[in-house]
C-alpha cells in the first residue's frame, strides 16, 4: 500500500518543506488539488450537500506547484487530485501536464474530473453544460498531443488544424478519473485509474472500490493495469491499509495532522502540527508497510 500526503488547504509557502519532509519519512506521494476561483455570488450547488470551503482557501496552480515540489525532491510522486481539465482548453492542459511530467522525471499521475462549479467554466470561457460529453474527446486529444506528432482534430467539441506541441513526453502519462457517481466511475474504467471523490468511512470506501471493480468487469477492462486511489475519514490504521491493499487499492491519501480525515472539519493546523502529525503517522503506519 502506498500512502500519499493530501496537501489541500495547506498554506502554499509550507508545501516545499512539507513535501521534502514527507519524502524523508517514506511517504510515497503528494496530492495537489485544484480550483480556479471562488465567485462572490456562488450559485452552483456543491454536490456533497454541505458548504464547500471558505472563499479564502488557497488553491495554488497545480502544475506550477508540482514543478516547485519536484525540484525540491527526488522520489516523491505527485497526483493532481483533481485537475479541472474540462474548464481549460485541451492544448493548454496537454502542455502543462506534459511539461510537469517531463521535468519531474515522470513522477506525475494526472487525475481529472468534470467539476461542479459553473462559475469557473464561465470565467474560463468553457461550456459547463457539455463538460461531461467533452471528457472522452479531450482525453483522446490530449494523448494524441503528447505523441509530439502533427495533430489535426475535427471533433464534436474541439476543432484544430494541424499543429504540434513540444516538448513531448517520451512515455505514457497515467490519466485517472475522479468522482463516485455512476457516470464518473464508468468513464474511469477506460482510463488508467480512478480517484474517490470524498472522505469515506472505511466500509463505504470498500463498497466504492467494489463498485469500481464491478464496472470494470462489465466493461471488460478488469485485466488491464489500473490504479485506485481513495481516502478515509480518518488516517488509515495499519490494518486498514492491509485491508484495502487486499481489495486492490493502489494508494490511500491522508492528512495525519487532523483528528478526522476531512480538513474542513478540523481547526487549521500550524506548520509544527503538520510536521509532527506526519512524523507520528510515519512511525505508526508508513514505516511498517
């Protein structure tokens, strides 16, 4: 089982030091999360039934952040969890992710989802209503751009005369889908992996993993390489890590400095608490995996 530090809501100026310490302590990876903006008048409905997050919450650009963290580490992997790719043009997405992968030594997994906040799409000039339908076309187009060959694309939603984007990755970059709705999970079975979208109780997480396995069997993709990342509503115990490894989960992400898994339900930590929480959890769990 691989354990990732979930960096959402941490003070951006802490991230380099936290990533360095996570690598020293034996954590496998580091997640970076994405939102583009917070509108003054939020009209979009948050899909999980609660208020989303304060308007002052920091959301540093994922790929700028990965570049900084990759330069400060040598082994740590980075997961975009998740990137609002559909709120951006596919050429910009392919360029940013491809560059980050190359300069990090291919320590990048590209997690993407369709998003829920219409205002982000409106501000970026992208159609919110078609975001789900654009998903598969964007994935195919981004992968074609990454070949470094000339690309000519005339699809339903994107239309480009021949072009190429350099530098081009010299190996595949894993693309993982996020979300636990049926449509999101069924989209993900055709990708390289799936990301759970919430902080789950352990039994609920296990049910979500079994759902994904069932969708993969239905799609006939259960024999292909596939990553599964999920998080619990608390830092997983050693026994839980072994349970989820047996269920076919690749990695669990957590923030061991909070008493519960969801950071919006805990007081804002100090940097000292973050570091101490990582050290304690590494001693209890990470070092024993």
